[in-house]
């Protein structure tokens, strides 16, 4: 297997952190998103959606999208479980993971891609160009404030995001919070529960992957 | 178990169609989104995220979010499999399902919620109010055109969206296409593969659920 990766982007980090927690290692190929390498023919042949991460299987099959790759790896190597073990645990982790992807990852992406010059004309990932919408960057900031409140409340009642144990919901949350910190100063201020959790999860070796 | 439902909304339809395919039935409770019942205290106690569908287990646990509910039901009743059987089948279905959720369901939602009067001040689901952004409705139309192209190409090489067999990827795709048809006239014109597939999938009794 091989992972198409990019160190500076949040979605590949979700997969790298997951792999480090599982003790899975494989060759990686860096796709330089800053140089728009994802739009070159060579990479379009791997993933016409022009996104990383992509997992390449030994038979040449390509699996796109962070959580899909994670679920695939969990299916072929279940231990240690990071998606829960019972159906209810799995559902709790899955609903939080999904919530954070939509309300946090996408919201931070909205802020970044609709405000900084580097993303002019590239306000969404993928092969189609989209102009920036400044009002969407503003809305994204409001959405970040909401997900931080949500996370603060959740981490006041639960040790980890998906329940008592560390799971993939913590991975998505950590990546989202670190991503949000790029666009919001003092993000963790007045969020003591998130701060406690962030220190603990950031101290895991996998957080450096 | 009980399902909190709303007949007029696309996400609960994904779960109802899935349940019909699996032969699962349970009591449902209609939450009238037109009357903003999802924002009332009684429903906030069920789901503070103010969205349907929600699955209520017999012990009172609430599971939110369409795909999470579907994955839960698949875990407790695997037959007939609608999420694939081998890890590679599961991954192919999952990546298409996810793609259609983000590029299709969310895009159509952007058009509807940012253009029609009924959603003024309510441009995103959930407890926080957001003003409409007309440019986002326009962008959503462009995104719909892209996912229709994507689907047309996919259904030219594959009988169903997730592979040879009918799967949950077809459910999300059908719900997304029918949802998109509310905002784009002649959506299926010049998409013969989507048309062929749409006729076949719409003829399944579950499409009426």
C-alpha cells in the first residue's frame, strides 16, 4: 500500500495520525498542493477529484477520502479499535466524527479558502474553480465559535470526544482545532475543557505524525 | 427503537429508504421542520443539534445523522448488506457516498437555503441562525452541474453508484438527485446514464418510503 499525502493539509493528517496510533506504516508520496500538483494529469489519473489523501492498494485500486481510508484500514487491521467496538460505541464515535467534519473542518476551510489570497479562484477543493465569497469567510468564523462551544460542552461531560476512550473522533477534533487555530487567535481561551483535552491529545506521539 | 422523521426533508428519506430495503420497520415521530419544531425544547432534549433523522434506542440513547444511523442498523442487522461485504467494496461505496453527501446534498442545501424566502435567516440547519448569502446559492448551482457530470461518468462505467450492486451509495445519490430536481429544471436532460439509473432505482418500492 502507498499513501498520497501532503504534510500541510488537515485531511491527510487525520490518516497519518490514525496510522501512527495503529502502528501502520507504508510509503508515502507527497503531492505538493501549494504547487497545484493535485491538478496535474499524473495525479488526476490517481484521483480525478484532485484531493489527498488517497490510499493506493497493491492491485492499483485507489481509495479516496480520509474517513473512508480510515474505515478501510480498520477493517483490515481491527486492533487496537479506534472506531469503537459495540454498535452503540461505533455510532457515538461516528456521529461526533461526522459532526466535526461538517461543522468544524468544512467551516475552517470556508474561512481560509474565502479569505486568503492564495486561494483566490480556488474557494473549494476539487477540479472546478470557484471564486471566493467574503461573506462565507465571515460565516465560517461564526461556525467555528459554535463548534468550539459544542466541543467545550461535550468535553465537560466526557473524557474524550467519542466517549471514555480515545478514538477517531478525537483525531478529527484535534486536526480541526489545530486547523481552526490558524485562522482564530486565542481559540482555546475560555474553553478550559477543550484546553485540557487538547493538551492531553497533543501529547500523544501520533499527534506529530 | 423509534425514528424521529420528517417526510419533506432529504436526510430522513435516506434512512427510510434504507430501512425499507432492509425490511426494518419501527414507529416514527414526525418533527415538523416547517413549523420549526426541531427548535422546541422537547426536541432539543432529543437532539441539541436540532436535526432529523434521530434514532432512539430502547434504553433512550439517541443516534443522530443519517449515515451513522444507517451504519448502526447495518451493524445490528447485516443482511442484506447495503454497505458492501469486502473491505474494498465497503470503501468504494463509502467514498462515493461521502462524495455525494458533500458535493451533492450540501450543494443543493446551499441553493435552497440561500435563495428561498422560507429560509431567510436560516441558511444552515442547527441551532445557530445564519443570514442567506445569495452568491452561495449561485455557487451551489455550479456544484450541482459538477456532481451531475461526475454521476453521469460513473454510471457510464458502473451499473450502480457504488459498484455492480445496489447499495447505500445509490440511496444517497437518488435522494440527492431528487433534491436537486427541486431547484434545477431539466436536471436529467443530457445525462442519459443518470436517467437510466434514476428510472431503475426509482422503481424500487423503497424509493416511496
